[in-house]
C-alpha cells in the first residue's frame, strides 16, 4: 500500500508542473492541428486524383483563369479581357496553348454561354460545337448582339463579340501565325494559309468548330447584325462557306449554323457566298429535297420530336430504329446530325440515351455536363 501511494504521489508530482502551466491544453490543440493537417493532405491528394481537378488545374488555373476586376466581376460577366485575348493568340503553340494535347470530340456544348468561361471551357476539352443564344433590339436604337438565355439574363458585357467572336479571332490568329524563323518559311506559311487555314484545335488543324447562333429575336435586322459581326472572320477566310456560282463547298475553321428564329429565306438567298447556314429539321427530312449540306451542314431536332414519348429508363427498339433511319437519311444528304433536349436525369438514363445516339450514328452528342460526356465510353 505504501509503495502504491508513493508511486501515485510521484506521478502527481511529475504532472503537476505541466497542469499548472496549461501545457496539457496546448498539447491537445497541437494534436488536433496535426490531425486536421493530415486529414486535409489526404483529402487534397484524393481530390487531385479526380479528372475535374486536373482539368481545372491544367487548363485554367495556370492559363486562363479570369481575374476579378476592381468591381469584383470576372471575365465571364464582362467579356474576355485584352490580356486573355493576347495570351490565347501568343500561347497557341506553347505548353499553355488552349487546345494543346486535346483531341477533338463530337460533342455539342448545350447553353455554352452559361459556363464560367464560355467557349474556352468547351474547346479546352476538345468539344467541337458550341451555341450562343443571341438577342438584338434595333427598335430601341441598340445594335448590340446580347448573349443570354432570357431577356432577364442579358447584360451589356455579355455579347456575341466579347464571349465568342473576339476570342475566336485571337485563337485563330495564333493557330495561323506566320512566325517562321526565316523569310522563306514565312512565305511558305502564307501560301499554306491560302490553301488551307488552321483551326482552333492544335491536334487537328483541319477540324471545324460549329458555332450555333440561336436567333432569339426575329426579323431581318438580327440577321444583318450577325452577318456584319462576322466580317473579321470572313475577311480572314476563317468561315466555312458555299459558293453557289462555282457550286463548291469550302470547309474552314468556323462553321456558323443559324437556328431558332433565323430567317430561312435570308440564308437561302445567300448564293454568292453563304457562310451562315440553316439548322435543318432532322425529323422533317423525309419526302423533301429542300435541305442538303450546301444549305444545312447539320440537321437537328429534339429527342421528343424524333421518337415521341420516352420511357423512364430506355428507348425501345422502334424508337432506336427511327433515330437510325433519320440519321441515315441526313447522312445521305451530306448532313451531320444533332439531337437536343435529351434527359440529364436520372444519370443512368442520360448515359443510355447517349449510347443509343452513338449507336445510331448521330454525329454531335448534346450535353450540359462536358466533363462527363468527354469521358463517356
């Protein structure tokens, strides 16, 4: 007993100085801090293994992450800055090039303007088709081409030029640069450009980017404004066009497809050089010669218009056959196809629809989740 009491007394004496000096709480806090640090490191290591992290890190953090201006808005709110445009051009063939080591994928970026970085996010993943909803209000003396899903969403900084046409010009200037180290090389590059221009994808310079312009306001005024806004791309020979006089179709880096309320008669009347094309109705190609690739390089329609009501988990065999039939008919006319308004939930249903469209031979898969679709197998 005496020995035990002495031992306990010794222990109390040993810990007494630490208790009195509050080192125990400090020790406890230190252990908690170490635990939190280790947990954070493990979490970061796990996050870094995710594709989305690598994508954000490699594509944007070091390259094109928009810096907020003095009012706290980023470039998606105000349009891409001159600094970003300069980097897109100067860095195209460098390790920081926007499409370096990116392979082209037959994907359509639905409502692309809703993304944090319109256009850039899509092409950085190899997505070869984007869309912009465009509005104009000439009746108010306003000739701006606003981009947005609804009137409520429009703002002065988000225009067709600031979000799409300006960055495309910068990217194409970079991909078609004439910075050869010798005059002979510069001359050869210019001659090559005259024959075949380079597109926005560094790994496939011949691939065109489809720019769908969804006309949200009607009338010839919007068509004229869009046509004029494309002048810089047109003058640089970067727009796909059809020459009716020579009956020759020329693929170029950018192919503009008018959809929505685009006036058909205006598109059809552009015989000398048609470079705004019409989005043909994929579900109405039977029994008509009205549409072909010279007028409509792409035919589109909603999934519902193509197959009717859809069950909760899959397309039936008849619906799959209908899709395949319409896709084949479009291909016979030289047109590519796009099916929109596909379900995004449940996820298993979304994937099943994508697979059915791929198996039917449809060309552009409509998607909201680009990260998911580009990794779709």
